[in-house]
């Protein structure tokens, strides 16, 4: 019969880790970390609280205080995994299947943040370098936002478009419960609209019809937003190359392997396009060479002139260096065994 399988593939080093793995380990079907990274983006939505608080105060005459916000967050973290509040005679999810679900809030108002119970607060000062935290807090100001993470199993069973709907339903029920509202009153519609549409920041936009997926699906993620999600510059604030490589590794995995390689092409995934960018320290070497070149010729990080000529100069130098490495080290040719792999890495 026809021989099945293939010859033995060499192992790969995951760049920057000294960890060697089989090529098969880097297929997203075999790799739980890849799946979880995508799960965590797809199940996340940011929902503003300002509009809802204004509705409670102006339409219903309710008082909104740190105490009522904390009570609301208690109720919401019970409801968001799929537990009943307000409703009677209702089935609930099994807690152990949805225990990855939670909601926390963040604000740029230090006084308000101090009054929020710590388990419900994303403390920007503790989570980010001082410069980044200051910029974030200035941008957010006195507003308050909820970072909602619905249960992974929900967005896996359904899709990214479900995230806003699941979130909005539980938010609405939690407002009714925490602020002792009448479930049938007109203001509930305003709260629902704020939770589902007006106050919502999706992780990804809905796509055009011919590539139609709901919001919070990978094709609709803006690259700048994705870089913020990976947060490489939060973990490596003094190493911009490493921070960028973290984004490249995560991005090639999600966009090449999962989005283009399976969602779009219908195949088993473009795994080895992505691995070319995040294994064997090859792209890392090219990037750090570029950093050394910038320091030597353009005065250092953040000091190069913002002109097309400078961009062309740096890009040309690093690309030529990469091409020379393929000539000097045959093992790089073996690792990047296809011309399109080499072209994509040189372009990166």
C-alpha cells in the first residue's frame, strides 16, 4: 500500500526559552497553551459602567457609591459564570466547569480605586510600569470599566460573538439584583443597551460578509490592539525587541496558524510559517542586530529621524543581514526550509 507518515522532523527550540519541542507540539490542536491564549481573548470584553450609573441615578434616583459598586460586583461575579440571580426556578451551570470566569474593574481615579474591594480591582499602578500606568490612568480618567471574562466553555461551544451577549445578560440581572430594581421597568432596557452595545469595547470587530464571523473572532483583531493584549512591553519595559518578539510569536500563532491556516484555508494550519518566526532564535538574532545597528548609526532607541529614508535604511540593512545568515549557516536554511518562510521572516 501507500506509505503513510513522513520522515523524522528535527526538534525546534522555542525562542528565548532553551526549551526544545517536537514540531508536532507546535500544532495548535496539540498545544493547550495556544488554545488557551485564543480562548482568553475570545472570552473577554470590556464594558463601561458610566452610562449604567447615570441611568441608575437620573432615571431611577438610585444612589451609586463605592458600597453599591462592591455589592454589584459581588452579585456579578456570582451571575457571570451562569448562576441565578433575581430569577427563580432556573437551572445553573456547574461551578467547576466555569471557575475560570471573573469580572474585575479598573479606573484612573485613585480615590475610587481605594474603595473597591481588592479582589474586584485591576490595580493599574501594580500591574504596569510607572510610565505606562500614568498614561493609562490619564486616559481612563474618572471613568470605570469592567474587564469581563466569560467561561471558556461558552465561547468554545458558541463563538466570539456570544461574549457580549452572555456578558450583557448577566450584567443586566446583576444590576436588577444589586440595586433592587423592578425587572420590568423601562430603565432596564437602557441598562441592557449600555451593557450590550453603547458601553462595550470588543476585542475584535465584526468582519465583512464574505469573511463573516462575529465580533471577538481573530480576523477582526486590530494589530495594535493585539499588541496591547499580549502586553510584552509591560513585562519587558526595558527590552523593546523582546517585547516586540512576544507579540510576533503570539501573532503568528493566532493569525497564521489558527486564523489563516484553519478558519480561512480550511486546512490543518500553517504551523511552519508561524514557527519560523518564534523558534530557533533566528528572528530574534535579526532583530537584535537591527537594534545594534540603530544604536550605532541612528543615535539609539527612539532617537532616529522619523523619515522614510531612515526606515528604508534600517529595513534594508536588517534584510541583507538576514540573507547573509542564510548563506553562512546552512542550519538556518534547514530550519526555514521553504523560500516563503525565509521571505516572511526577513519581512518581519
